[in-house]
């Protein structure tokens, strides 16, 4: 009795879901002409497709599967290719179509020969499969040559029909119709590239609305079959997406939770720059360098879209482009990427603050110290990771955390804030790193020079005091509750460093945009970009109040090969695909605001950012 009640609830839930906004899964995928696949039935079934199509011919008392009569093969029967495998699956799954007992399977059977005789034969055969014909998680739906709709009700309860969207049906016929399908070309001449013309869009919407008003799922055959078109059909709320590309559609649908993002909160308000000192030639006292690790235009635009068409960064008028290749690789990693900023030299991948031969480089904080400018470093990642380390360490291997931290003893760093290496746990590909763990004894060695604390809030503004903050909250992603840690860290750092009359240099890293790219996770990327952009807004606000501060926003490299394919500013919705889970060679933008910001226009090597900083501060190398 409990099993029957459960199965009844499955049917009810499927029917009621039609009237609601669809959340797409592989259950919404239809394997068109499935028998033409290298492994009929199994490929689509193993991917969890909710609908599988087989064309049948009645020949010599057998139902053969093929697209055309000339392709008929006596060995390729409906039973051999579909019914027997499905029967085996049901037995394995304790009477259900799938191991996930809430999933349903629709077998769409397209009759190519006489409808009455062929369907009668099908009914005869299906009666020999009681585990299939009396199974609420399986539907046999007849398409192609069908008997007159007046005859639909004469067929057994396990026989359903594929109706035509363009037709009108009696209530009795509708009671036997499982879905409504039609030829896509009857509504649109579109090849799926771009958007549908308005008139065609209206016809398609009306067709889908008609089907849903009848509480029937909708499918279009003969439809464009590639990723951009799949987005279009999802916007139309088409229930079954037709495909010949099983693996590609399955991957697309399975990864939707990680490749689409819709804002869950109202858009944050941007800071409105005054531009009073922007682009002037007046001397620079303070520099705030904001590095969005792994961030190029696709990541920025994802954040811009998610914040409903608004980004502080895009209000910075002076901008350029940085070429990111390292000394020994077309595709850089963060170690040489930020070493270029801190030293003006190209070095090898994995090298931190050393040249390509392993020789220690003179880093930016040392140059700035000559003018008594103090240095602070912030990261919402590991304080010993490559980007912050590039401003204080000299190691030929970025994974050597203990050696990297020990280099702080000899470098003029006044403030260092971030997390321990627990931030790497956010992404599996990073968690597998062989990075050495931060040891308590190494941090203890630094107590002679620094005051160590576990929270930003505990940092005071005492003159001459140097700080290291290792806060677990800093290592959380925005999705897991980091909140406004990075903004608070920036505010506190500016307050502390501003006590120095000669000025300050502050580097703040949005480390976890990169993590989202490695994880191929667009919600991760978009939320991290928005958090980073809030920090940019705070930096711009300080620059306007101070009048002597140059703000630079850039990245060390791009991560993920992100491409944006769909979006809606009004909803904060954005969707895209990733080409890799690693870095790419894409150049990255450079934005600048405040006095001397005009220096950062143009296209140049990443090493030029170092040179331009020195030029802006009037320091000679």
C-alpha cells in the first residue's frame, strides 16, 4: 500500500510540475532517434534521460527498430534494443525505472508502418512485460503513425499518445495524451543562433502556453540542437529538449547549478566617483592595488550582470590591458603573475619573488620604503599563497608555505591579513595541492616582529605596530558565509596605514574568483566578483576623500576560460560555460582611478604595472 501511494505521488508531482517554472535536469532530455546512437538505450538511460525515442516497423510479425525501411535488421528488434534492457533495469531497481525511484522514463515509440496493426502488435508484446506495462515510473507513448484520436481510449492503460500541438482534441482523447509535440519549423525558421524574431517567439510561446494550459508537457522536433539553442528552449519552458548529442546535453543539464546564477539579493548600490583628482598629474601619496585573482572581462561581466547591470569597476575611466604570459610559459600562474607587479620582472611559473634563475628580486615594498611608504597586504585566501607572497617572499616553489612566511622577517611588510591554508578546501582541485601547511611554530617565529591575531577587529591603530591577521572567516567563500570580511579588512588597513604621514601601499586580493574558476562554478565566480567590487567601491570613496590616492584594479591571469552565453540584467541572471579548470592565456583588464591614473592606458606587459607604480610615486628603480 505504501509503494502504491508513493507511486501515485510521483505521478501527481509530475503533472503539477508542468504548471510551474521548470528546473531543468537530465529528466527533461529527449534522445531523438536514439537507435542511431552507438549504444541504443544504454547511453541515454545511463545519463538519466527522461525520454528516449525508438522508430518501429512491423515486419514478419516482429517490431524492428530503424529510421528507414532500407535500414531494417532482423536482429534489431524493439525487444532486444529497448524492452529487455529496460526490464533488466527495473528488476535491478526493485520495480522502478531508475535507481532514483522518483525519476520517470518515457519511451516514445514512433510507428513507421500501419498504425493499427503495428500498435496491436506492440500491445501484444508489451503484455509479456508486466514489470513494464504496470509501472507508474514508465510511460509508453505512441508517436508517428497513430490511430484516429477517437480510438485512443480503446487502448490499454499502459498505452499513451503523443499529441500534436497544432490540433484540438476532445477531453477523452486528451486523457490518453502524455505530451504534445510539433515540428519546430512550423513555428520558426531560426537556426537557433541569436534570439528568435519577435513574431516567431510569440508563436512558440503561444504553443508552449497552450500545452501547459492543458497540463501537458511540450516537445519540439526538428529543432536546433546546440548549447545556445538549449538556453532558448529553457526560456520557452519547453519540457523536453530534443537532442542527438546525448553526452553534451547531459553535461549541460547536469552542470546547470554550477553554470547559471540568479541574484538572491537586491543589487548593491555603487559608489559615485567625483573624478575630481582622476587623471591629474598631481603627486601620488597612497596606492591601493586590488587584484582579482583569475579575473578577466568574462568574470567581471558575470558580476556586472548578477548585480543587475552595475559594477564599481566599470566607473573607472582610465583602463588598459595587461598581457599575462610568464617567462617560461604562455599560460601563467599566480606566482609569476603577481611577481611581475611586485618586481617588474617576468619569472617562471611557480616562482615567487625570484627571477627565472632563482635569484631574489628587489620587491616593490623595498622601493617604497625608501620614501618611508608603509605596505599592507590583504587576501581572502591563504596569507602564504602566491599573490600576497609575491610582495614579500623569495622562493622557487610557491607551495613552500613555511619558507615563504619566514621571508617576512627580512621584508618591510607592516600588515598582513588573510586566512590559513583552509581556504584551499573550498575547491577540490586546490585541496589536492601538495602545499605545505602553515605551521604554528613558523608563525611563532614572527612574533618578535609582528603582533599575531585571529580577527581583523582586534587590530588597533597604534603607531609603529606591525600585524599579522590569520582569520578563519577570511578563507570562507561568499557562498559559505565570508560576508563583508574583505571590506572590513580594507577599512581597517586603511585606518592603520593612514597614520603614516609619508603614505602607504595596500594590496588587496580577491583570491576566490580564481577558486570559482578552478571549480567551474559560476555562482562562486559571480558572488566573489561582487564582493571584490564592493571593495573597489570603498577604495574609490577613500581616494576621493583623500585626493592623493591612486587606485589600480587588475588581475594576475584568467581562470576557467569562462564564456558567457545567456543573461538577464533585470533578474541578475547569468549563464556560461568553462573551457578548462585551469588558467588561460587571456589578457586581463587594468583599471585606474585618481592622480596619475592616465599612466595605465594602453596594452602592455604585466611588468609595466610595476614600472607605472614607481613612475606615479616618483621613485626611480
